[in-house]
C-alpha cells in the first residue's frame, strides 16, 4: 500500500542547560515506556485508496490505529450558496457534480424536490423514465464501488469485469442524454427529451448479459479466502451505532436495518414494483459488499418491470406557464417564442414555503431542503449528502483496526468526495 506524506510526532525541548535537557529526556523516555510510543501518519489526500481528496490523520501504536481524524473540504465548491443565486433549472448541472458516479440519480432527486415545492406530479411515462435513470445509475455506481474496493484489496480482475459492464451502461447514458458522465438530463417538471429510438432494446440487451458478468464477480470475490479474511469482522457497525450516526443506503442496510426510502416513502411509483430490500447481519465490510452485489440484482428486477409496464403519453407536466413550449413551436410562433424567453430569463414561479425531499441514491439518502420566498430562485437550499454523513463514523470505526484495514473500510463505505464536500 502506498502511503503519501508520512510524518512522525516529535517532541523537542530547547534548553541551554545540559542538566535540564538530560532530565527532560529521561522524563520523555519514562512517559514513552508508560504509554507506548505513538506515531502520526498522514493518509491522503493524494492517495489512491482514499477514493478522492480525503485526508486521514491516523495515530498509530505499531500497526494498530488508536485515533483517526478525517480532514475534509479539499473539494469544496459552495454548491448550496451557488444554488441560492441561480434559477431552479440552472442548478441541475451542478447536481451532476455531487455524486459524479450517479449524476442521473442526483438530477432526479433534485427535480423531485423542486416539484414537491411546486406541487407538481409528473406523468406516468416521465416517472418510468426517471426510474430507469435511477436504477441504471445504481448499478453503475455499485459496479464502481465494488470494483474499486476489490482493486484496493488486490483483486484486479474484478475491477476489469465491473468496468467493462460500466462502460456498457455509459454507452446507454450517451444514447439517452448525449453525454457519458455529466448528463444534466432531468429538468424540473420532466425530462429534456423522451427515450430515443432503440434505447429500450439496447437496455434489454444489457440486462440479458449483465447477470453472467455479475455472477463471475460474485464467484471471484465472495468466497475468495484473501478477500474474506480482509473484510469479514472488519469495520463492524452495530445497528445502534448506524442509527446514532444517521447512516443511510447500503451502509445502513449492511448493519441489518431494513430502511429503504423506495419502500418507506415511495416516489416514482416504486410502490408498484416488486423488489426486495437487501440487509446484512454482522454490519462488517463483507456485509456491505454483499448488500451492493444483491442490490444490483434487485435493480435489474425493477428495470425489467419498468420495461414491461412502460406507458405511453407525455413526459413533462402540463403547466404551460412554467414550462417551455416545444422547440418546434418556439421557432415558428411568436407567442411561444415570447413565452420561452420569459420562462428562461425569469425561471419558475415557485410559491413561498419550505420543503424537504429525499431519494434513495446509490450512496444513501440524498436530500434537498428548499426554503422559498417565491420567484425563480431559492432563498435557501441545503443538501443532505449521504457520503458526508456516512464518513462521520470513521473516528469511531477505525480505532482498533490495523493500517491495512483502512482500505477495506473506506472501500466498503463507498463514498464520493464531490458529494461529501459539496
């Protein structure tokens, strides 16, 4: 394991008197014998296993961690304050940059929050398209998380399998949105366009071929002696501690707590789909890995149901005052051109009030609190970032672990620093 920026604690006493120096040295030696000599190690922020710019200040007694202090904020961009100076739709591209491994999910969660403020309900086809966006993003994010965790622990082959499948999903994202990474596909009130021709057949082809690759990853890792030894009974989070630290997503469910917002507070017609909420039993790194493996299978199950039930009809809300007209009419009709200009320059006419909406994103509960005083710009916007909350348990989780266990623990938490720092 590469370790950047190794630093040792030193205690120097400057004294012109040799007798005083000898006495002080003797005192320090006695203290070291009494409490054990400690070393402070910088892990990150330039470190491949920290999955971004996370700095961990580790206090070590030999190979055992006695204290861990996360240092975050290296990627801070002030997204919440930016949102308060932008129209609601103008902020959509910034949500791509939160959990940048699942931009489609972020777009949907933010749009649903603003639509809750507006009192809108999008049509059935729009909901189905958004469900496709969310579940393909979940698969893509979990593939990255498991692949990176396996790579950190030495299983390079699994990383190649997961990235191969992820590239297939990125081809689908490019077909759907025109972009592979930062998609900005969703708009408040609907989507920028309907599903393109050929998208559903290509999605079906991906789903048909995905299980064999996922099963191969399962076989390579789940009973691999090295992987099991490095993850089982490591980084154990009990049910009580998971609740106390407000963990969410696979990290919460890995501790045996059956909490999934798609079930507890259904949105996008998730209550109409048949799927299982996957939970662990021990709450260790191994359980969190197993939860993500099975969640991908459940996402495939949901996607097949969405495809079978995919309705026809409009994809956007029918609020003509706040939605832009079809581009064909904007280019040919004067009234629609003027209306388009007003909506784009002034933004949505949001009512005064405050709301909170949370969606079950791949990393956990992504929530948006919006305080509106009316008009096209939010007065206050707060983002409940699951990666930020999930990392808060590190000072309690890492002490007692060995240095080599840090990579397993971080990989099992599956965080993104763009979302953590915001």
